């Protein structure tokens, strides 16, 4: 059996192309959707199209809270037009809040369920808090945005696969 660069590259690239990027927006001072089900390896992007500044800050596990998770992610202050994006490689529930001022206390909190709730993102549905089928408030954020997202890690795999394929030829 002849091994080609294309067959080796396919082993590494196919999983990377399956990864999706999902948007969570701030609408009327709340995350939309507040709860999002994704698959491991998917990314979430929080674009700030709101008039106010926002910061995406990971909170402690369990029930949603406004307590920062020590060592958790923190986007820093994002102004209108800026975005924060994070890839979630492993299963679990990740809670987060808006870390600016009293926004968290006012309810600007959310949860990313990575491969743990419902379909694990495989069918591409997002759920709003308290509902299993509610759509986001004003935009179709329950669908991945744009083209497949190629992570830096998958780019490295592609390069290695191409190199190995060239050696085999």
C-alpha cells in the first residue's frame, strides 16, 4: 500500500476541519445565548457589538456565580468592535461572567457545556437558560459562524503530515 502526503494529511486535518467556532453576543446586557452546547475542540467567540465595555471572565464551578476562578481565563476589557475567542479542547461545564462593574450581579453570566449537555454540540444547537429550544435573542448565534476554523495546533499537524508525506514519496 502506497502512503501519500494527501492520505497522511487527511488523518490530521479532518478532525481540525470538523471544529466549529460559535458566537455569543451581548444583547440587552445579557449573553445570548446564555448556555451553549459545543463539542470538544470547538471555539467560542464573544464579539463586542454592544455600546458598553465587557470582559469575559471564567467563574468557579457549580452553580453560576460572580466569583472569579483562580487561574481561569480573562479576556481583559473589550471595547466595541473587539472580540475574545477561546478554544475548549476537553469536556466539562465552563461558567463565565462579564467582569466589568456590576454586570455579573445584573445577570450577565453564561455557561459553555463542552460535550457534556444534550448533544455535545454535534447537531449545532444552542440553548438559552431555562429552555431546551429557545433561540438567541436577536441573532442566529446557535449556528457556527463562517468557514471551518483551523487552529494553530491543526496547522502544525498539517505541516508535519505534509513533511512525512514528502519523505514517503
